[in-house]
């Protein structure tokens, strides 16, 4: 029997489906937000004059100084799949925020 897992990325503002992830920074902080095409255009229109006046930064570190350490934790798509699985299994998991390590481990054990 074949299984298919569908990941639906929802707009963080209005909950609509088919959103895309966008990253941006302000000061020392970095952010990621999922937006529909309409909300992404609204953000782009709002920031347009600032982006046009700004200098694009392509890297924080020179090539030789980039970290080769692997990232720890789960990526956003995997966390969405874990949440969907946990809900089907009757486990208590919040729709946003941190997913408990034991739930992540149970998911990986069930899918290995």
C-alpha cells in the first residue's frame, strides 16, 4: 500500500494555502514568513522604496569563514509533516511553535 504525505504551507497572515517562504532581516534579527502571492506582493510594494535604496548583502561571512557545521533540528516542511502525523495519532501538538523532541523522535521512528 502506497502512502502519500502532502505538505500544505499556509500564509502566516490569512491562513490561505499555497504560500511560499520568505526570509528577511532587520538589525541583528532574521525572520521567515510564509505568504500567499497577494500578501508577498503587498510586502514587496511596501518595502520597495527601501529595497531600491538599500545595498544588497550576499553573505555575512567571507567564503573562507563560512561555517561547515551542520544545522541541527528539523526544517519547516518536516515540522509540518510531524504535526500532521501527530494529530492523526492523537498526540497533543500545537499548530505553531516548537514541537516536543519526544514527538519528533516518535515520528522518525514511525517513518524509518
